[in-house]
């Protein structure tokens, strides 16, 4: 049964959800948290359209048998609601942002430098053009020159790349249609013309023409396995003289690198991160903003010269100097 908002805050909550979705956010996780907030407002007989400090603290406090991350997530949700209410002319207490380090994860992805990427793609290209130990050239090696360029230039998950079929590629508009992705999301993403040209040449060379045919297939006609790609990736790292300690780099780090590099470039170009953030979130296929915001913090950590502008985003001050 569909939940019906019933507290005095129902109109502002519904308004916020509508606004976020019009901006391109799925806003599903936040909607679930806002349902909890609505229930709390109803149960406590809130009679005025407002958020007091006491109400906010009650909403975000850690509950029995609950991880701290859940409480942290509610902080972000009620902060956004309060800021929305203040813009609409209501009074709402804005919970202070969590201190630096609150979003820190135990695992830190490897963000490739421009130099590492250059060496890595050179190694992959040389591998594809070189004979094997038996002196033979194997055309199937060419697929890796395409796979890894798609990974970096689009930020797609490896499962999304390997699941691509001919019918998912639109060369007229230079887009991919990604189906059955993580979070049950489907999306259409623009792809750089250089990547599309390399992909087109690969498809023509391999004679991949049927709509239902996988682009990167094995002998049985199924798409190649991600484990196969991971094994090849270790070989390429070695050829590129990029160290591989126990915790990485991993194939998935191309996705992390894409997102961090995109944010870095936007900041250095003087672009409005607040305006572009919903588009990046939707492009990456994130179910809510938290994952994308993690990349913004990671970008600031890796590029200290842009920490100031990233902090403006989290503190809600988007005015430029």
C-alpha cells in the first residue's frame, strides 16, 4: 500500500520530493527517510509547519540496534528539508553539517593520475598489437582497448559495459542505453565521440551486427565474465609499471576516477557544482546523492586547492567570489 503523508509537514515534504525529482534525482532513499520524519511529526502532534532543534535531534538520534551511518544519513535528509522550508518562508532549524571525517570510508579507492592512465592505455594498446608466446596475433585482445576506454570515459560499472548489446548503442546520437543496472535503474548516457568511433571500428572489425548480440562476447555468445577482465587488468597494471598492493587498484576504480576527474575539471573550469550535481548523480546511476557527494569529498582530499569550493557546496553557500 502506498504511504500517504499525514502530518502537518506533508505539503513541504511532498514539495521537496517533487523539486528534487524535477532536478533529476531519484530521491528514493530520502523519501523513505522523509516518511519516517512524517510519522514522527504525526505521532508527536506537531501543530505548526516548522522544525525545531528538539524535533530534529529526536529524528536523527541513533535508535536501538542501529548503525551510526543510518543516523548520519538522516542528518543530510533533514538538513535539506530545513533548507527547503526556510526558502519557502517557514522557520526550520538547520542541523549543523557533520564534522570533517564523518563520511570517511574504511576503503579508499585508487584514483588514477593522468600519467598512470596514459601508461595504462599504452600498455593495453601494445598488448593488443603484440603476438602471443606462440608467435600468433589474437584479434580478441582488441576488445580490451575498447572496454577500458569505455570504463574511464563513461564511469560505467564493468557489469554495465559487458552487458552492452548492439541495440543499446546509438551511433547517431552518441549514447548508450543502460538496462537492468544496479538499483534497478535504467538510463541513457552521452558518450564521447572518440570512444564511439573506437567502438564502431571494433564492431565493424568483429562483424557484430545482430541487435541482440553482445559487444564483448565469448565463444559461446555470452558476454565475457568480469573476472576475465579483472585478470587481464592485473596484467596491464604490471605492463604499465603501476603497483598493485593488496587493496587495489581495481577495475571499479575507473568509475571512481571518472567521477573525481569530472568534479575536478568542473571546479577548475569555474562551473556551478550545485547546478551540475543532479546531472552527475543521474548519469552515474546513483539511487540518491550520498554516493556522489562521497566523490566530491574525495576530490577535495586529492586536490587540496579546490577544498574551499567543495566546502561551499556542503555548507550551502553557492555564491562565487
